C-alpha cells in the first residue's frame, strides 16, 4: 500500500502518523469552538411542514434542492426559502443523496432502489441511470443501497456504495463501469458504511466512512492516501469555493469545518441536532438536512423540529 498519512485527534491536538514512522505532532487544530455562523430562524417558514429531508444541495444561482424521504420528491427553493418548484416524479424508493453536478444536472441517489439518476436541471427529463431498480448486487452495473455521488475532473462518477456494499464504484462520464474498491472492515481502505463522498480541488476522493468515524482519502484510481479520524462521524461532506471541508456529524450534533487540503480544524457549527447532510453555497452559507421524524429521540420538543436549516456567516445580510 505504501505510506499512508493518518490524522488523529488526541487531547485537542491532531497528529500526522505515517504508516512507516512513529507518531509526530503536527499542529494544534484548535478547540473546535463554534465558528462565525448563526442559524437563520424561521428560514423560508419551513418547519415540520417541510417533511423529513435526507439531503440538500445548492446550485450556482443559490437555489436550494431538498430531497425528501417521506415524499421521495425534490423541493426547489430560492435562497430566501421561497418554494419555487416541487418535483413529484418518482425520484426514489428511499431518498438518500442529492448533488448538483458540474453541468448543472441534478443527481439523486436512491438507497433502496439501488440507483443513481441524473436529471435535467429542471428535473423534468431523466438523462442517465446507474444501477438496476430494485436489484442489489456487487457485479458491474449494480449497487447495494448506494448513498452518494461525486464528480471527477474529467466527468468521472464516484458512487459510495453504501449500506449493502462497503465500497466505492467508479464510472466514466458516459456511465460505463471503470472499477470499484473497498471491502467491509476497519483497516485502511476498508469501510463500515461509506455514507458520503466528494472530490476535492486536488482530485482526491474523500469518503465519509461513517461507522468507522473517519474520512478516507484516495486518488482517482482508488489508491489510499490519507485517513482522518479527527472530524467525528461523517454523515455528509461538502467543499466550498474557498477549499473548506464541511462534515455533517449526526452523532455529535455538529458540523465540523476544516481545511480540505490537510484536514486542519477551523471550527464548528454546534447544536445541529440530527444532521444527515450538509451543503454550502458560493458565499459560504451552510444548509443542513435531517430525516429524523419529529417524535424521534433527537428532538426535545416539537418546537425545535427543523428538517432543513440555514446557517449564515455572522455579519452577512
């Protein structure tokens, strides 16, 4: 495998550990105190009537796309929270992930339908389907409860696959199978529920290995480069235009914010409740989604149930 960098937190410090050397202190990553964000109370007037939202993303115009699990549909809202459109097509059997692709197309990932689908930007035309509806498997062309999708520099598609298969699957820009990597386990390169995936500016594939509470980083061919275990339990990942990584951590009710280049912790957004997904727009505004029903253990009372939350930088209008 060669040398793999492992970043791990110990007593407020983060250490970089090479597989070929002893631990050496890297840099003090800070205390993880709340960074300069505030919850936009009553954003869009969407509270419990929003329905459970499993995933969210934002396009270049600042429009917000909410993938709802109870309705298995997509809501399109503007930055002020006004409902623009409701897409009632049969988007999923079990809504899980949504991403706006580099070309503006909308991708939805259906966990129990075992598919990832590419839709036109207006949601009206199905452009590409990966996987076979209702059929789980490990052979090329099949998934086992996939969770998320990411996009490579040349149009490559990376699927985190997922609840049933512990692997990442790579396709070319035309949807042709290229390769897959990963297996169940806790060792380097193994997964225990790869739940979310992004590609960064250095063309590295970051995989949120949820139940192992770490982020594993690969090159575009699946070679393991680094392992970060100091950013909680990664349910959702997003990277902004300033190369900051946002990690949705349901277990610790927190969004971790770190440098995408090396994982250095910059701060947190705390008290995010049952956060499942995170998205960020061009201004650094953060959106958080949760599919937890109002009667679940995550809510103290119904008045605090927000299935889609907006956090703006302090000082932004």
